[in-house]
C-alpha cells in the first residue's frame, strides 16, 4: 500500500500560506493606521490595498506551488 500524505498541501505550501496571511494582516493594519478622515489618505487608499493584493497573490502562489521533490 502507498504511503500517502493526509494533508492537501506540503510543508512549503503551508509556510507560504502563513506568510501570505501575515502580509494580508499587515495590509489591513496599514489601512487602519491612516489618520485622514474616513481613511482617505495614502495609507488607506493606496499602500494598504496594494499590500493586501500582494498578500492574496502570495496565497494564490501557495495553492499552486508544486514541490519538485515530491514528484
């Protein structure tokens, strides 16, 4: 019988996902730190959303990352 991994992803996938979650949280924190009214300053409208998009891109990469040692 084959020795199958019970997890959907490998260890590297989960590490990349964890990094993506940290980047996502950082992006939302950056948006809350904006001092302009209603968050309409640079941090709330530009910097925070860019960091959040980078976090989602990292999550996307984590899902599709294929470890070359487990081929």
